[in-house]
């Protein structure tokens, strides 16, 4: 942001918009303490003071966002031999025979059987390919797919011919009104 803003510094008007969820609005009962968070100060230093705030609830009410319902699925812990993160990710997240993927596929199939159109978000191509083989009638869309193949995958999802789209390109904020469920299958590192 700093580089972009520096390039635009000679403009008469510069308007900055942020959808940053961790920005807090000033608390009228504690104005100084509530605006002096590191995140707020950094954004205000780059963009200037906040002149308008709209909440997620307001955006949902106006029809720009949909309400989110989150479910967390318990994955039994596994004891790993001391190995690097990439090996653990490959063996526990990406591998088609991992207990995690079996639980994930069962959950996705449950959603599909209840009539949902599902987006499964993955980080690695191999993970997406493995899940496509495990989830019947699913389609995997990724970066090297030509645009017409991507368009075809989205068309099949919209028509219902493919109830599950797996992708490392699309994320939680994608604007596909046909979707009724998003599954984050990426898996991140944890301190536990």
C-alpha cells in the first residue's frame, strides 16, 4: 500500500477504501484508547482518518453480503514424528488417504446430498486433484486451466450439473450467488 500511495501522492484527491475486518471503530466512551491500535494507526497513516464505517450487519441488510454460518469439524489430533511443515502438510492435508480428507469428503458429500452447491478451497494443486477423485461429480479449477475451461466449470456449477467446485483460485469472498456452502480445506499451521 505504501508504494502505491507514494506513487499517487501528487493527486488532488485520494480516496482509500478498506474492507479490513480487524479495524475497530472508536469507542465513544474511550476515544483515545480505542483509536490508537497499531492497525488503525497504520491505516489512518496511509489513508487518512476514517470518515465512514459500515458494519457487516448493514451490508447484509442491504443485500451486499450474505449471513455466514460457520461449522467447525473436529479432526482427531495426530502425533507426528519431528518433521518439517511441508512434509506434514503433504502427508496429513494433501494425501487422499489421510483421515482429515476422509472426514472432509464425508462432510462435502453430506452437503451435496442436502442440495447444496459447494466450493472447496484448497491451497495446493495436488490436494485439489486428490479431492476431485474422492468427491463424485466434482470439478477442480486451478491456475493453469484456460479461461474457457474455468468458464465451463462455473457454468456447470451454476446449472447444477456439477454440485462441487474445488479450486485454489477462488476463496471465501467470491461472488457466486449459486453457492450455498464454502469449505475451507486449506489447513494452516498451528502452535498446538
